[in-house]
C-alpha cells in the first residue's frame, strides 16, 4: 500500500513596504479634511452654526499643531521639507523651457504647492470667520470669509484631482500612504518612529474639544429677551449662536 505524501507550501511573503508618513501627520490630514468638509456643508443657516464654528476653530487649532510639528517633528514632516521641494521649481522651469521637463518633479511640485496653499488659506479663513461671527464689521467681512472658503474648496478639489490622476498614471494608489503611512517597495523606513503617542494625543485633544463645545451649548432661557450679541458674549467659548437658533425655534414653535 502506497502512502500519499502531503506537502505544505510556505505562506506567500508579504510585499515589502516602508514607512514614509508618520501617524501624527496622517491624523492631522484626516481631521483637517473632516473639519473642512463639515464646516463647508454647515456654512449656511443658524441651525448648524455651533457645529460650523466649532469645526472652524478646530481647523485653526490643527494648523497650530501642524506648524509646531513642522518645527519639532521628524525630518520628513518638517516645514523645511516643503521648502526644499519648492526649491526644485526653477530647475523644472528650466527643463520646461528647454523642452525636456522632468514630469515627475513637476508632479511633486504641484502636490507640494497644493499643500502649501491649503495651509496658507486656513489662517485668513478662520480669522475672517471669527470676525464675522463676532460682528467685527459689516457684510464685507462675511464676503471675505466666503471667498477664502471657496478658494480653499478649489484647492482641495484640485488636490484630490491630482491624487486621482497620479494614481491612474502611476497605477499605484496614492492615497494609501496617508492611510497606512507606508508605500510598496523595498528599502529602509524613512521614519524611525511612527510617533503613535503624539497622534493619539492630537486625536484625544480634538475629540475632547468637540465634547467640551457640545457641553457649552446650553438651552435657551425660558424668558428669552437676549440679543444675538449678548448670547455670544455669555458663553466661555463664544459659541452662543446655538442659543440663538434654539430661541428662534422655540419662538416659531409657539407661533405655530
């Protein structure tokens, strides 16, 4: 009687990857994307005013974190790294003039310019929004705020289109590094540490701030009678506009 031999094949080795984006940068990226999307969708109407302003303040706080992380974080997250990439612009223009442009360099420059534009637009957007909410000036400031909001939206859409185009042209998902922090291919990690504690602290700070703002949205007083400016000044966070909405809803319900 013959015994059938059984062979076991070794499991296929996982494809080599290397770390290119640290965890704090990835958490910052997605929190900023979520905050801007939510703020843009809630820009009109009193009903979502609290959420809109909270997300706007979140964007300002995230910008502050990115500046600090760009100064003390790992080399590839430094703001100086963005500047070094932009320094390749004269070389690319020289190649373009000579008829031999380096398209890969041009793609990297466009992505870098998009990131710089995004960071540069956040400050005037949030400052004009803060001034509009606190009635610093007339309608012109509101129009300035709307202009910067639309400008940031245009940059975001152009950035997304660039990522999609590069994914198609290079036949490689360009979103993966901002999700996993790693890219396919052999070689050493560009970052020695993933800095997970910093990313966890950033996420906890944002979620804690959102929870705090929700707790600071009290119900409208039974007697009413306060103006919008008085309501704004009453809250420690300056987000009393939610009270205005609740008061108006309360009044409309009684009118019905």
